[in-house]
């Protein structure tokens, strides 16, 4: 079966439709394309206004025990299937707001491999403290799952609980490495002054070092990661922050092919400022962290040349290079890891991950990034073997169904359709970006909030980022017939504005 899917995706990728097309091809495509979930709806299903009475009642009940101010919608996961997310009133929306590959494999797989497998049951019931008491099969779980898809040049992993956590422990690794190099190597012991001063949060035991991030970046909401988050003030207000530098991220002009020289100059400006900050910042920079696509900050892109230049700068200045793939990793951009688009000569020092992986951590390859003593990179759980098993199952489904190739081909097709809408409605589809980046696509619109508010009424669940961007985050099982449904409804929203 896997071979059938792979060959069909390759065929579609090599015979894409032209950029300007009409929606009259929809029924033909749906007839020709084999769906991953034959039982999912053929189109969104709307039974009530959203939120309906049952969802409103359930939200009111939840409010008594839990903060619901961030709520998008209460979901009925038992009736959600494939690319469709259901609510309690029977509405089923085409879901474009999912950062995760929903674990339908747990429901579809044989008991020996799914949620009822002996491995999963043991992991859920025992929940081992991985740093002290891992199960005897932990190495096997890692090697057949998380490490099977390790980025190029990396063969080790520290597992974590969430994306923010992954970045936090990557920062710790960077600081320990930096000080280890200053001391002359891992065999050098800590001085008595270091041991005493760190207990009162003073140097040299607690040194004034920093992590450099970029304007518009988002790296989490925990204490250290929040100091590198630069996307929205509301995330950071009232929280003490470290004195760490912020470099400018390129602000590109679109369409890219019409602004080649301007964009190249903008990227060069940002690279020059990044290197200046590394050299001159008063708290030495131990590492630079960057997202391949700034997600929360507005879906901001840069060229491979920018990231190649950034890697050269970090190497030249002996600064670690951390790539935050929490949102971009696991196939969303048409490659398993988004930084594979860059064709780096040397790999990043660390790559953090979570979201679609449904587990978290950071990959690395340099053994010197291991702390020189135990308990320096440690907490009770250090991740969750049950979630690692889920990621392994997701990896197997991605390979079996060629979902990365599917995402690349579907993304090209969807982007072409959005280009048509941008030509037809230039006031509503501006700065379209994400070409050749799978389904990691976004555009700006002056009536973004109004469009998001109305989206559910036409059967789609979409999200925003930054001040004016609409971003698309479909699952890897999103196909061309889903793209047609999305394009039809986006056009309807535009006409109704």
C-alpha cells in the first residue's frame, strides 16, 4: 500500500496544474485522488451557528474550573476524523489550524501497534523517571523513533515535555558548553568561588551570559525561553527578563521575484547587525536561536542565503547555532525538517522540536554538548516514553503514506490557487508567502480579524499570526481536494467582507 501512495504522490508532483486555474476541476480531482480517510466528510458540515447551544453550555461549565479566555472551540474528538474537527453540536469544520498530526493512527492501527500495545500500556502505567529509572527498552524506543528522523549530523537527543521546555534545556546546554570551553575542557573542576557564588545567583558561578534571538521570534513562555520571545508584548508583560540581545529579522517584500535586490540588501543588513551584536553585546552571547519561519511573529520568511550566512557568523564567532523547529518540523514545509531547505555546509549545533512530534526535546551531535557531570541536565520526567511511542507511530505513518511528499505537492497546488486569489483580490490577499514550503503558507489582509471571526460560519477553522497574517497549518494528511474546499471558502469570505 505504501508503494501505491508513494508512486501516486510522485506522479502528481511532476504533473502539477498551472498557477491560474478555475475551481471547476474540483470534482475531477476528488474523483482521481485517493483519500487517506475515506470516511471523512466530503465537505464541511454545519448544523448550528458556532458556537452552538451545546458548546456554549459546555464552555460555561468549563469556565467554573478553568480559564476559557483563550478558547477557540470545544472539540468532540470522538467524532472528529481526518482533516475535520467536530464540536458538540454536530458541526464539522475543515481544520487548517492544527500544529499536530492528530494521532488517528492510534485508532486505526492493530492493537499490537496502537494505543493498546504492551509498550504503550507499560509506558502509561509506569511513567518512568527517565533520568533515573528508564525502562530497559528506552534505547530501542529512541532508536526506532525519535532518533530515526534525527537531522543530518545529529545522533543524540535530550527529551523534554514541551517546546518551551526543549528550548530551555537547549539554552542550559549552550551555557554549560560555553563555560566548559572557558575552563579548558570538561575535565576541569569547578572552583570553590564558582560553587559558592552560584548559590547567591552571582558571578562567576552564575555568569552574565546571553542567548541572542530575533525580533518577531517566538521560543516559548517559560522563564528563560520567554526572554528570547519577541513576538507580542502580552506574552512578556510583568515577567522579569534576562538582559539578552535581539537582532533584526529580515522584512522581505513580496512577490519575492520582483524585489530580489532589495531583499538581498535587507538580509545582508540583518546579518551585519547580528554579527555586531554577537561581538559587542555586554553579556557574551553563548548561542543564537532562530526559527526557520517565524510563526507567532507573523509567518516571516527569509532565504536560505540568510540562514547560511547566519551559520557562518556563528561558526566564525564560536557561538552555538540553535534552530527552533518546534512549529516547522516533522514535514510541514515539504521536508521533514525545515532547515533542510537551507543546504547548510555544517549542521546546526542543536535542533529543538515538539508540536507535530507530540513529544519534545533537542537533537545534537557534538558529544561536548553533554554536561560534564550528571544531574546538570535533569528533571524528574525528562520527557514521556508514551509520547515518544506516539511519535514513533507518527513517523511510521508518515513513511508508509509518504506524507512529507504529499505535503510538498499539496502545498504547491494550494499556493497556486492562492496566487490566483491574490491576482483577483489583491486588496485581501497580500504578501502571499510560503512558495515551495509545503503547506506552511500565509498572507496578510487588512481585515484579518473579521475574516477569522467569520471563517467558522463557512466551515473552516483557520488562524492568524502577527498583526495581520492569516496562516495555514493543515495536517500532513491534507490533500488537493481539501485545498479546493479551502480555496472556495476563502473566496466566499473575501466576497462577504
